[in-house]
């Protein structure tokens, strides 16, 4: 389930929002549900905020020995349509 971030539409107006939606909050919701339009506590309008995406970072390409240790089969092309297992 993805995590969505929400914040109030009126951050400068403390009378229109509670302390939770003024600071912003995260909510786990199924992807097929519609976005929230109201704070769950104070019922004032909130908007969905675009957050950072977590992507894995690989510092260097994997070597042949690293791939073999991980259980992959390594093939090298010898001729037209002919591959040899290393």
C-alpha cells in the first residue's frame, strides 16, 4: 500500500485547520481509493503533496563474480546465435 502525504490548503489560517493537518500527515491507503479532500479530525480541506520517491542506488555495475554469487547464469556470445556459459 502506498503512503500519501497531505497538508491543509490554508496553512496560514490556524482557525481553519488543526495542528495535525497544519504540519502535514502521512496516510497509508490503497491505490484504488480516491485522495482525501478533508482532514480526518477537523474536517477542513486538505491537499495531497507530492513526496520523494525511494529508489535503490547502485554505486557500480555488478561484476561477473557478483552475478554468479547472486545465483545468475552468465552467458557470453561466441558466434552468431551461439552463447557459452561462463
